[in-house]
C-alpha cells in the first residue's frame, strides 16, 4: 500500500466517522431536553465540522479549506459564548423571581 493510497483511505474513513458524528450531534440538538444540552451539542457540531473540513482539505490537497475551518472555529466560539451568557442571564432572572416569591 502506497502512502497516497493510505492517506486516501484514512481520509475517507475519517469523513465517514465525522459525518456520523455530525448526525448524532444534530439529533442531540433536536431532542436535547434542556437548553444547555443543545448548546453543548451545537459546540460539538462546530468542532466536528472543523474536523470534517480539515479531512476534506487533506483529501483534496487544497489548504484553502483550513482558512474556512479557522473562520468556523471563531464563529463557533463566539456563538458558544453568546449562548452561555444568555443561559446565565436567564438563570439569574429565574433565581431573582424565585427569591421574590419567597419574600
């Protein structure tokens, strides 16, 4: 087995496994019982998509895809931070409402 054939086969296997991981994370986003579960699944989907883009870059030999993966990483980080702040504020509001109800 040549090196090129090995890289081709391993990148194909990686793409298949990453595709399955994307499907699992989409299922988790849809059926996640709580909002933090959905945010975590969205973050997982971003990381898996970055791996998918990296595998495509290796398979095609075009390193332009790595720039796309970097941009996706920045966007995923910002989305995770924004959703975490939303969850935190929502939790603080419900805690304040519960404390007022006890008074």
